[in-house]
C-alpha cells in the first residue's frame, strides 16, 4: 500500500500523545484504540484517508521506531505527498522509502499492553457527554504555558452555574486560574486530571477542537477532528488536597484528658 510518509508520521504523533502511548495494535488503514498503562487516557484514532486496509491486525511494540522509519532514506526537502510503499511480509512491516527500506518486526496483538477490546471502546464512547465547549488556540496555549511555567503536576476543571475555570496546580502548591464562561452546569463540580490533559492539549492539531463534559466524576473527551481522547479524572494528590478545617470547639475524643495526653506523647 502507498502511504504519504508525513501523514503517517503525524498520525503516529497524534496516537503517541507525547509518548504516553508507546505501542499499539493497528487494523484497517492503520486505525487504533490504545490506552495508557494507568488506564487514565484512551486514544481513538481513525484510519488514514485513501489508504488500503491491512489484511489483518498487527501489533507494533515501538511507535517511535515506526516514526523514525518514515524518515529514513529520504531527502530532507522532499515535496509534500511523497509516499512510502508499506507492506507486511512474514510478520514484518516493511517501509520502502526513496533509497532503501526498513523492516520492523510486528508483535502478536494480544501481547500489546495498550490494546483495548472493541466492546470496551464502545462502552467508554457511550460515556462521552454532550456538553460541547470549543477549545480555542488561545485557551490551549494559556493552559499549557501555565502548566509548564509553574511546573505543575495536576489540572482541575471547575464547572459551575455561572461558568468556571481551569486551575493549574493543587491546593497546596503554586496555582494559576483561567476563567472560562462556557464551563457551565446547574450544579457545581470539579474534575482533577494528571498531566495527560496537558499532553492531549499539546498534541491537538485541529483549530476546532472540542471539550466534551459528561458531569461530576465522569470522564471528559477531547475531539480533535476524527481523533478522540478520553481522559478519566483522578483524586487530587495527597500533597495537593486542601487542609481540613479545624473546629476549635470540637468535643474531646473518647477517653477525655487521659487520651489527649497519651496522643500528645
């Protein structure tokens, strides 16, 4: 099959999501659904347009090697649309470029840890909410810049009746808050995410990307053209939880003064 080298390389970058997905199982015209080891991020990628389908599923244990193979034996200034001849021969993926070829050993799909059963993908897709919020390039850049600048570890999406915000950083760390009027819901709620959200925002290429909300405690989805990124919320890290308020008038614990004295030792 003939595949535009640059299209395949970009396709792999959008799947990899800044190396969060290191391996994948491909079917059809290199379509895939792959999940991160911590089960917090699912990437659903379409097949490539105008590309013949693979005869059967193939597993690739190192997506970065395939990205490298797209560039080997080519001229740096080649015109857009230059194609490679891609085939699978005896369980080896062969990429024929201008002056030579690469041979990448494929793996049995069942050995690829990122693989997700089709029925599981459908179940997760059914959980995608219908509250659509446009992600402008300005919003994406603001969140990414704040996350990098503050060296943050988590991001919280705060939704409320009058709008909400994206908060970068935890309760007990440096923070930045970006107000977004579109983050509205009848009841207020918060969703906390790890750096996966930033990796997705960094990967987005479409100017019309959309954030889809399903409600409190539910996963969010980011649609970037035909690519979908499903991200599950997590509990705030222990270091970034807000400290509980102390009640100065709280009654002493059972055991009275003796128990209090013992606890203080």
